[in-house]
C-alpha cells in the first residue's frame, strides 16, 4: 500500500526539521525521511570523558526567528550566552593580536598599518561604484582597502565562516550587505551605517545550550515523533507530470516502500539533492551538482589548565594563510560556555582544511591531532601533551558561495518554479549559519502554506 502525505521532507538536518515543524504547526501533516540513524545533520554535540564536544557548529547567533523557535520548543531556558565582549584574536607575525571591536579601538591598534587605516577613512569620505560583474571577496577588499586588510582580517574571517578561499568567494553572495552598501551609498561604511539606522539595533549574541547545540535538533525531532523516520534512504523520485504528486521510493532496512507526496521538500546537501532529482529535472541535477563544498577536520584537544600558559580569555583566534600554518583557527570552548570540561581542564577546538587546504582533511585522525597540537602549542604556551583528543572529518563540510553563485541559484530557482510543489532548503541558499537555515526553512514553509492545504 502506497502512503499518501501532503508534505514530505527528505533530509533531517536543521533545515528539514524546521520546515517540517512549521508545516505541522500550521496543520499540514508533514513527514521527514532521514537516511542516517540520527537527525540534526552536522549539528552534533557529544559528552565524552567529562568533555562536552561540539563536532559541528561551535555556537550560533541569536536571531529573532531562532530565539522564537527555541521559546516555542520549550528550550529557551537552556540557552547559555558567551561573554558579550569576548575578545577575538588573529595571528600576526607569530603573535596573537586582539581584534578591535569598535572604530576607536581599530584606529588606535597596531593590527594594520596607517595606510590601511587611511584607506578605510577614504571610503568613509569618498565615493565608489561596485563593478557590474561578480567580484570576489579578495578583489573587493584590495580594490576598496588594502591587501594587508585582506590578509590579516578578512581572509581569516572568510576561513572561519565559510572555510573558503577569498579569491574565489563571491562578495555579493557571501557578504551581500557589503556589496549593497557600496551600491546604495558609494561607500561601504556609510552604507552599513545607513542600514543599521533603518531599524532597532540589536547586539548580536553568541549562544549555545547547556547540553550543546544539538539540543535544538533533538527538540525538533522529539516534537516530530514518529513523523520523523530515521534510516530511511530515498532511492528514487519520480513525477509523471509537472504539478503532479511525487512518487518517492525509500529503502528501510531490507524492504522498499513508496510514498506519494503532494509537496516535496529536498533538504539535503546539493550532491545528494542532485542525485535525487535525476529523474525529475536534469537541469536541476546539473546546477546543484556544480556547487562546491570545502572539507574540514574538527580537532578537539583537552589539556590540563596548568599546562596552558595563555589566559584563554576570549573567543579564540584565526590564522591568516600567510602565516604558513594549516590550522584555520581555534575556539576556546571552555572559556565561552560553562560545563564543557572536567575540573582543572580546558578544551580547544581547531579547524583544519577548507578550500585553501583540502588535502588536510585526508590525513588520519592521529596525524591531525599531532598537527594541531604542534601548531597551537607555541601560540598558547602549552607545555604538556593533550589529555584528551577527538577528531571529526567532514569531506563536504560547507558549501562554497563562489563566483557565479547568485546566478547559479537564480537558474536553480527558475527550474524549480516549473514544479510548483517542489522545494529546496539548505545551507547553500542563504548562508551556512544556523539562524540563516532556520529563516530560509520558515520562508519555504510559508510558501507551501500560501498554496493552500493539500
């Protein structure tokens, strides 16, 4: 017997879970299929040997939709906030320098030269126009400011957010507010100031949960209950005619089933989505398959506090590629949130690989632990070996918003519109942050609802 559902979501990561939750809250009997044995995708939190490990995102920003969702799920009371003024550092000439967080501090710091500071002042007073063609983040920063600013601040930030290459990353796709600011006001700084004055100003909050970031997908999975099917792998999707229901074939253990879905939401990484849509639309398959991903290794090392000479007062540090290290950056987990470590220990999570060093993610876990320890030990005055180690490797960690990404997404949307009951959600659309995924999934749920209940 074929099961008929009004909405079927393929993929139980944060995007798929949020979309399903919003639909069910509105009275649409949505169902989720997840190929793995757990929901949540790359949002993974584990307790081991007294450590609370984040194997994916280390924290999240408290956007209004995300906080409202937490309240709705009854988990807002479990939210913990990082120190609001936690310092960020960047490695410059072998020394960790504090990143200034406001204009006066920036212009009085020695992080960048007087020439770079003057270039920033020149943007405030002058006027420029962005090029018509797509521009890389690297080209933009050199054009508007300086190569030094790219190397010491922007490049490391790009590595921290996207694990990307600033020479390939599209400014208007990855950082659209900067592109729009220059386009509207002829100045990045004046444009950003005007944007901030358009609504109530909200200080960004860096958050997590007492039991880790996975608290959110776990709560969503609990709400969905039996409507979330784990270990259910979709093997084929067919549609006889545009607008018709989709026939979705799934493999569960040793048996095969078919689901008839009035609305179909694909909430998987793009390579999986491309394969699933092979029989539906070859153009969608091709365009989705063109989106690149960067590999990342997440290396968590625990140390005795007495073996670490650095005070670790802050968020952590980022590493410019010019420094010659393979570590992209390190988060000081035990300095940010309580309950992360046993007494007398600290936890440091480092990231290796990314678009600029993809081979790093092919190293063995033991090699990665040794590599990270050897690179961060001199920077943090660490005098002893790690007392704890965990390595998680993601061969396809983060989608790359490279040059042409906006045009590619536009072409994907053009083809998707030909199937009014097909929807795509994921971190390749509006950004990799948890909050961005939540907002895009809620938007798609609202679009489905606007079509009327099936």
